[in-house]
């Protein structure tokens, strides 16, 4: 295992322990509203602080950007992109579907990735050029030839419900062509599941780099494709993503690019 990936795994497990303890006692979450239908808890902040502290023990010169405001200036050649608790609403409601997401960008390129589900004990990892693993075993994305029979994942535009009408047009078209669609509430796990072949594809708009950075590398290293809604490579800049096998992504882009 790459030494920087090893440190990221340790940091994810530390955060996972904090999250599990918080999940078992949700009476003291100190939940705050960040925006419309967007929440943060004491556990989110504690987990992010623990991740940064753990990584800094080995790499004090690196820079960080975290969802909960954990921006640390440093060497921009190495930037850690962190979502300490992806799926906070699930966490608050007692739904055991959320994850820690940690990615390292080296010179602007995704280099290392960890997505850790502390409830199921599932650790998804990837290093650029070295493939993707689940609990140490190699995983591969599915490559269906068409949408028919596929199981896809997406998310509703809950932070901007004004987009629902246009979203439902593409959703309806895709739903009529595929086997079924899931909406789990964690972009990180949606992408990890695509990498593991559990989902055949995934799309979402209105997301941030910390939502998808680790998952993007996982999908690519598992043999999948990641694009924006137009089929290009500006998904992080545009805040949108399409992921899956090449033919699934191509079909999804045809429905989404307009």
C-alpha cells in the first residue's frame, strides 16, 4: 500500500470511530443548518479535525480542504480533499448509510482515495495506476452494453428544488430505459458502489469536490469512466458527475447533456 494511502486509511478509521460513537448516541449531535436541507453536526466537525490532525502527523506541510471549513494552507502540490461524514442527513435520522471520504490530489491530479463505511466495516481504496480495492480485494466496475437491466444511482436536487422539473424529465427518460434507480443519500458510497460493480452507473448535479473526489478515483481505477453532463472532464468545476461503464456513461450523457 502506498504510504500516503496508508495514512489516509488510518485517518479514515479514526474518524469512523468518532462517527460510530456519535451514531450510537445521537441525543447530543448539536445539529446546525448550513443551508436549505443541508446540515452539520458536532460529529462532522470532530471527524474532520481528527482526519486533518492524523494526516498532519506525517505530512505537516500538506494543504487541506474539508467540507466543514477545514481549510489548511500549505504545499499546494499535495492537497487533501475531505468529507468527514458524507450522508449527514442519514446519520442524523439513524439511517446507517454514510461514509468518510478522503482524497489526495498531487499536482492537481487525483492520486489516492479512501472511502470508509464505518457501520459495515467496508474500506474502499485506490491509488492512481494501481487499481481499486474493497477490504484489500480487487474490484471492477461493471460494463453493461446498454441501459436495459442496469441498476443506477442518483440524487434528487434537494438543495435546489427549483431544478426538480428539468431533473424529472431526464430522470423519467433514464428510468424508462434502465432496470431500476436507487437514491441512497451518500455520493461517496454511490461512487464506491459503482467501482465495486454494485451499481452500473451514477449521476448527480449540484455537488462539491469533497463529495466526489475519492469516489472518482475509485471508479477510474476500477475500470469505469467519469465525466460531466456533457461528456467532458470538467465535472469538479461544474459540480456535476456521471460515472459507470463507458457505454452506460455514454447513454446517460445523451439524456443529461441538454
